[in-house]
């Protein structure tokens, strides 16, 4: 079984460095183009399902990808981004100022996020044991999952995920293997042609 992990396309908050968390921020023009390129590239894969976070930036990315496939789109709440609590919406400078105050940020703990991400892919594998699915999610969610599966060689704190990037997980017996990660639609097309 294969799970194509797709990060949503770009938003204006991505450009501003704001933590989006569970805020509903739409794709910008570039993000829509990235999602379209991703959908076009993934036409080479016969997806059985496209699963998506309910947040609008991921859902719109998933809708565009599904437009290139003949498969259903399924809203999957556990694919939602990390809850950044009181840091949500803040720029890097604002986060530094907030953290200097020493006030609890009420952010979802990283271990809880990583457990949720791993549990989600296990549930996806149990529900769709054959073939390929895409899961459209968010930077912190995907990075937490990559960190757990790679034993922290990549992912959180080490990998800056590109918008609309593609990563591929393959089920190997009881575990997961990362075939590739954080590649653009253009890089994916080149990879297929090799």
C-alpha cells in the first residue's frame, strides 16, 4: 500500500511566516497553481482515494488533485494541522515576543501530534490496504510523521517542507518506508521519467 502525503498549496500566511495552525486560510494564486501542478503530476498514479484535512487550504488542494483522478474525496478530520494555541496567526517576531513573556502557549504537544499522525496512517492502511491513496495535510503534521518513521533523521526541526510537496510512504510488513519526501510536482514528473 502507498500513501502519497501532499502538503497544501501556498497561502498568504505562508509568505508572511505566520503559524496557520487550525485557522481557515485560503490558498493564494500561487497556491492554486501549485495544487494544479501537483494534480497534473499525480495523474501518473491511479489513486483509489484522496483524503484531506477539513481546513480550506488543504481541502481546496485536494479538490484540485481529485479533479485529475477518478476517485472519491474524503474529509478526514485527523489530517488537520497542529493546534498552535495562542501562537496561531503570529509572525516569527510576534512569536519571539510572546515566548519572552513566559505565558503558556496552549499548543498541541508534539508527541500528541506525532501520535495522531501515525495513528492516522495506520487507520488509512487498515481501511484501504491495497493500492494508492493521497492524504492532503499540513507542514507540521507531515513533518511529525516523517520524523517518527525516519527515527528523527528528517522531519520536524530538520525538513522545511515546500508547499504542495509530495512525499511517499510504502507499507512494508508492519512498518513504513519513506520512498521519497518533499519533492515538487516537477521533481515528481522527472522522477517518473527516470
